[in-house]
């Protein structure tokens, strides 16, 4: 029932049958729950009715877990609130869910202020007033993955790593401002972008001068090939101002240059960015000590574009 790795025990509950088995065994031998450190509940595409109360009793048994991942497809806000009501996991430091509505997550966080690592799913609150905007900050939170707009009031002065799953440029910039207000020293940032807003985002990043690793991730595929990354001083200005930037990753399906496939042109462009990073005094060598500062995948033909990445590291 429980997979054990050295001193770490992981409980996997991925089917209704496994859930039934867990609860039945723990009712017989509740002390077995103390051996579980990590609980991974992933009940996807179950037929209705959902076994909410059974999951709740499992959580009540597993009161000593440090890590909880919970995903139940189709769970409603009412069911989610019922599920987490009165659940208090005193040792919990890592929590992940992609299906729990944010109003229920907000209630859960009130009882779990010691969460260090957090991942939340998309927001289903469309009135512009997500409940996560009204919970006390998670004061120990070091890393978060979630929508920018819903994360603003959760991040803390301890937050070092942020992966924005969804968010407009303005929502990201509001999040950056929130981080600045908490005096968070953010090192790693992973944010989505749409092309029309990318420079707004880059300028907004100046609010976070401590970032040393930045990933910009294209949030939507461009239908046009007209966008080019070439000849843009804003990149160079941004790199100059991001004094601690050591790693930069750009993930885009758009051609970097006007003539996709012109390797030299592409190398020149990336070389100019590299120069800016070097100008900041950063000298980072590759594992062979050759000082190679970027890797570039072969250019993808326009007619069959895929995702392209380039790295400074
Ligand atoms: Zn939300």
C-alpha cells in the first residue's frame, strides 16, 4: 500500500479502489498513517458521485504528512470546502493542486501557514475577487507556481522562486510590485508572455533586480511570422539593468530573426545579448570550461515551426 524509499514513505491514491483500500486499512490500523510522509491523491475522471468524504477521512488519518498533492477532477467549490473543512496537517510544508477551487484553497491556507512550497491551478473566480487575495500571507513560502493575479498576496519575504502559470503582463507586474513590497529576494523567475507585451514585462522586471535565473515562456503561438527579436535595444537595456542575471532562457516558436535558418544571423543576435550579460561582469563557463554561454537548437523552418529555446548559462 505504501511505497517506501529509505525513511520516506509515499502514499499513492490514484483510483477509487486504492482510496477504499487505504481508508479500510487505516481504520483497522490507524498507526500505519504515521509512516506516510507524502500523500499523492490523484483521482481523475471518476464517475459521479465523487468520494469526497472518503478522501476527507484519509486526510484526517494522515495528519503527519509533510507533502500533499491533491487533484480530483470535477470537484466543485462546495465539495472542496467540505473536503478541507477542519483538516489541519501540522507538519505540512509542501502542497500542490491543480483542481482545488481557490476559495477552498484559501480556507486551507489559513490552517496551514507553514507551507514552504506551493503549486495551485487556474482560477475559476471570474468576478475579479479571488479569495486568495484576502488570506494572510504564507510567511514561510519559498516557492510558488500559480496564476500571477492570485499569487500577489500569498508570496512572502522568503519567496525565492516563482513560476507564473498564467497571467497577463500587467498581472505579472502587479505580482512583481507585491514582491518588492515584501522585500522578497527573488532568484528564479519563470513567466509567460505574449509578444505584444514582452517589453512591458521586461521593463517590469527591473523591480526585481535580484533575479539571477529568468525564463520567458511564450504563452501563445504566433500566427504571423512578422515578429522578430532582432534590433531591439530594450533587451540590451534590460540585461544591463538586471545586474544579477546569470541564466536566461527564452522559449518561443517565433523566428528570432527575419530569415529563419540563417544561423550566423541568429548567432549574432544571441551573441549581442551574451555580450550584455558579460558586460555586467558575469563570467559563466560551461561544464568543459570553454566559456560557451549559450546553446541554440537548430532553427525550425517556418512551415513547421515548433518550440525553440536559447539559453545563457
Ligand atoms: Zn484565484
